[in-house]
């Protein structure tokens, strides 16, 4: 059963890596915007995420894209995306691969 949950989490992360902020050419997962992905026994998913800035004009688009792509993962029943601002996002949360892509290294 645990292997099934790990596969589901890995599939969700793969889906999240296809979601981009339209203003930044890096996916939301590697940007460090995804703080938590929880999958319960019934495969209901809860995602805590943040934005690079609280007033991000693309917030609704990004949240809906995350919801739709996560719902498309096989076996997922429901998805709840919660927008949080604690801890506050900063550049240190960007993956090393994304930093290289953005020219920050």
C-alpha cells in the first residue's frame, strides 16, 4: 500500500513540474512554491503552495492549473489547493537546477 502512495506522490510531483508561472520559465515545483503535498488513504490530495509575491497577477491561473493537472493523475479523487504565505517564499527555495536555468548560479 505504501508503494502505491509513493507512486501517486511521484506522479503528482511530475504533474506539478508541468505547471509554470507565465512570467517565469521554471515550473512551480522547482521554484519552491509547493510547500506540501499530502495524499490520504482515499487519494484525496491537499497541496499547500505559495507565490513569489502576494499580489501575483497569475495566481488564479496557477492555482487552477495545479488543481487540474493534479486531478488528472490516475486514482486521485479530489484536490484542495491552499495558498499560504508562511514561510515567506525567497530565492533560497529555488532548486539548484532551476537556479542554473535562471542564471542565478
